[in-house]
C-alpha cells in the first residue's frame, strides 16, 4: 500500500517514528515533510500537498500530524475529495474508514504517544470501507453539500 505522511514541527518526531515503523511493516511511504525540525513552519505547507496526492490517486491513504492534530485535520478537509478524521483511538480510526470511507487520518504529536499512534495508524490502514447502503447514502449527502458549497464559491468570482 502506498502511504503518504506529513507533519509540521509539532508532529515532526512522531512522523519520523511512524515512518520507520511503516517501512518495517512493508509499506511504501512518501514523506511530504517537514524534512527538518523548524519551529516556525506551517502545517498547511505539508498537509495540503499530501491531501492533493491522495485525491489524485497517487497514494492510497494519508497520515497528517501536527501538535494537536486539529489544524492538520481542518486543512486536509479543505481539499475536495478528502475525508479526514482526527483519531486518537483504535475504534475511531477503524470505524472512520469502514463507515465514512476516510482516506486520511490526523494525529496530534503532542497528544498521543508512539505506541497508541501506531495502533491508530495500523487500524486505519487495515480497515476497508464497508460500502453499506446507509454509509453510501450519508457520503452522497456530504458530497452534495461540498459540491453546492463549491458551486457558490465559484459563482462569486
């Protein structure tokens, strides 16, 4: 499975630890940065290119990390086609994929330790969308909201 990972300074250490574990588990990992620890960097600079690569089909899944995970999640979900959740537990990571077809997960590098983070990432990567009708119906509703919002934005320019 082709995985992308990105983090700002708040998630830098956790990103490097997870990247090593992902390689050891046999995943192909593309690192979207940060390449060096820089306390002045900004998560959108790394998360948005990762999200765009997931939407483009260059990657199967994405993992984004910032200090709390909140900012990275907000940024990722601005990219049309991304379904990203902030997860700090096994159940949410698995259920987010099975029920909501989540294609990115966010973690808080200052919130979660490496062992729990690995459990969350492993659950996220090993889950599959159920394709149950009720979940497809809900996702169609979410997609319609996003399309309508995009249409309004485009007509204002």
